[in-house]
């Protein structure tokens, strides 16, 4: 069986805790190079996950003609450079999110990927979780009817002062919700109204300059969206919470029923089916949706590997990675103007 030969750049916590345990379980993946600026981390990844070799210089991976795909698990500062160089080297790309500091960097990455004819998938893990897949299936089957409203909540237990190092809560964790809304609803975000961003982000602009113009220091964001379908969305993003931090919570309200997705790690997704004329019936109860539980992250990485092996296109794309940048940009404009702002195109 042909295998996709991988080089991994960045062997920090997100690689060790999420990506590599899942990727090494995918039958069609072969782990060849582990790369990190810190030798101990690169060697530990090699030993822990069965890489063939390690390096401190990512060019060793890009210059290896036997490598099919590169995983970029570094901090955001290097994402654009690595994506563009990997594309130029003819490597397919699996990149941590967000994949760029700003709109223009995102456009450059898309151009590089298109010109090279390679695939790039961003790491929007929430859309590949078991409960999310089940929710999308329920929507596609029409069991809750046309989606009217979504409540999206992203929350973590991160230290209060650490948000600026990740570009603010919208860029780092809010982007997961922005992508999942599109995945489940099948409709894009068109209009944004930022009700609240706290604290304001002048300090971030002063420290990092215009290159980081989408980044902020906010640890709280309260956002309203209107989708292309006409559905409305209420999106809460909290960087520092002491409870209810199961990565995300999602409520999807349809014309004939409701989906509650409260813990994506388990199979407790439930939906309430209404009768066909749209009126509630007392004899219909909450139902547990059928979920096919998988190893955490397995479907995410297997989908990418299968796309490369089979020439399919079931993974998220570079354009999907660009969408949260557009939404964050509109949210920052909205907060400054106090008005609803339109999401701009590529």
C-alpha cells in the first residue's frame, strides 16, 4: 500500500497532544522527519511517535524529494513563510490555524498553493469531531428543517494574560466556531456585529505593528452574525473561563427541531424532532443521535491522508482557512464603527 510520507515542523504541545497521536494511527501515513528548533523536542517526537529521523532545520524536509506532505505545527509567526515555501517545494500542507497574521498574508498563501497545485488544509479540528459530524448529518437529512438560529460558544481555561501571545481569543479559538458554523449550517457568514471585545487592542497594535493588524489582546468577544441563508448566529468567545470549557458548545435551532451539542468528546449530542407541519408535539422526546466514536483527531488526519492517496477533496481548504481572517477583520471594523459590517471577499 502506498503511504504519504510526512515531515512535521514544530514538535510542541499541540503536535504531541493532538496531531501526532492521531496521525501515527492513520494506516496511509508514514512519519519521516520531525523538526523543531529545540533539539530535545525534535528527538523526543522521533522517539515517541516513530519518526525515521529528526532535524533542527526545516529546509531538510522541504529539500527531501521523497516527502509528500508537510505538517506545520509552529506558532503563527512562521505560518505564512512555511506554507509558501512548502508549496514552492511541491509539498502538500497541513497547517495549524490561523494560517496567517493578516488578510494579505492569507492571499499570498492561497496564490502559492494554487500556483503549485498542492493541497492545504487548516487544522479546524472541531469540524471533524464525532458530535460535529453527527450534527451535520442530522441537518443534511432535514430532521430539524431549515436552520433559523445558532448559538455558538468557544471557551478555554487559558491564563488571563496569555491571550495577546495568540492574537486574542477571536483569532485563536473563535476561528474554530466560525468554521464549525459554516460546516454545520452549510452557509457562510456574510455580516458581523461585534457587541463586545474586551480589552481593546491598541497595545497589541503598538507592540506588533501593522503585520499583526488582525491580532488583538481580547480575552472576550461577543459577536452576532447573519449567514448567507438568512439564519442568525450568536457567538460567545471566552479565553479565560473556570467552567464549561468543553472546547465548544453549540445549539442549532431549525424550523422543525433543535440540536444540542454540548460535549464534542463524547456521544451526548441530542436533537428534538418536531412533526412535519412545524408544530411541537408532546409525544416527541429528545433523541440521542447515532455517533461513531473515533480516536481523538483520527478522522481529521485520515481525511487529509485519504485525499492525498485518492485524489479526493473532503478536507478543509486554504480558502476555508481564509474565512476566519475575513470574519475577524469585519468584527474589528464593526467594533470600531459600532455598525454591522460586511465580510469582505478574497
